[in-house]
C-alpha cells in the first residue's frame, strides 16, 4: 500500500537530497501514529513513502454488541422458548397432571400403611381400589415373618376329545419349575421367586375353604392364580386343554431345636376346583 506522505509547497531545491533517510523517518513515524504528513524541508515534492505498519480500525466508544442468549430471550430452558405456544401449554398441563398423580399416590399409600383412622376408614373403598393389586404394601421389611411351612403347587389339565372322552393329564409341579430357575442362579428373576407364591397367599387369604369368590377382588385374585398356572403349563406342555385344577401341598419346616421344640404341623393337601380356561383368558 502506498501513502502520499507529503504536501505540496515544499522547497523546490531539495530534490537532490538523499531520500533514503527521509523514507526511514517517514516509515518510523507512520508506524507510531498510523498516519502522518511530512511538510516543509523534510519532504520533497511528490514523494511516496511506503507504509507497512498496522492499520488501526476505529472503535466507537459505548457500543456493546448484542449476543443472543443460549437459553432464549425468556430465560427458560434452551429450546423450550422456541416451541409453539400450544405445545408449551400442553407440556405444562402434562407436567402439572404428573405432579397431581404423584401427590395422590403418596397420600393413598400413606393412608393405606398408616394406623386405622377416621379418614382411612371413610375412604377405604377408594384407597383399596388405588392400591390393589399393583401397589400393595406390607410391613414385613421392618417386622419380617419368616415362613414356617412350604407349599408345593401342582396343576393338571383336562381335555375333551372330539369323540367326547375326557383326558386328564398328570400332575405338573409348578413350584419345582420355579425352584429350578432360582437354584444356582446368581440373579434369579422376581417372577420365579415370588409370583406363584404370592398369588397363592392372596388367594388363600381372600377365599374360604369352599373356594368361593365373595367379592370382585376375590374373583380377580382367582383369575390371577389361574392365569399364572395356565401360562406355566402351556409353556411346558403344548397340548390343548379346556380346564385346569390346582393342588397345594403344605409341609411344615423342621423347627430349630435350639430355640425350643414347637409342635409339628401336619402335612395338608388342598385340591382346588376345576377352572374353565377360555380363549380370552377370562
């Protein structure tokens, strides 16, 4: 870049002066100020001095460039402010509903496990409907009640042939299948450990010795136990059947002699009635 560094009107007799020093002085002065003009005897007429120094860009004082915020102009989470207004309203409604459901669940569980009081007695119907069967609670974690007996649950099926003959299968040990899935397994499934046993416990607690379902909940627990047995038998035996029967054999666990001898409980066998198996599972 060439910069005209001299004004007109310089002394005419100085053209023979050595221009090398002049160029050096002009270049040094321009590097310091960015731009200057040599006048008078220091500058011959029409001399161009090369400039290689930095060019300073003028800066306007008091001006702050606008930097957009990564969280949006509204201060919300990144990207949320860019959503359409109806979608943002929908997200807010869903979040509010989730908080309400969580609060109701905590209150229902508290009323269920708390000692009996006027509120839990008045709304027991709604509390039980909310808790059972998915959120059932008990205090065995803090006051464990180890079992003193073992139950062996077996099942057999009945199939009616096209000729009208009734074919009854042998007993199939459902408990042995669960035990084999738990033994020598580092991470046994919760279904193998508790599903069949808990299904029988709640069935026995909700039914009398006549095995009659006297409430909607008792009928639901009966279907629950029956469906577990049907699924287990169908997975092992692929024969068709229309009815299924369960048999529960209860045996006592030997008492610890060091803690005192308890009277032995005799072995009991309870056969449940035949239950029809429909194609829709009901």
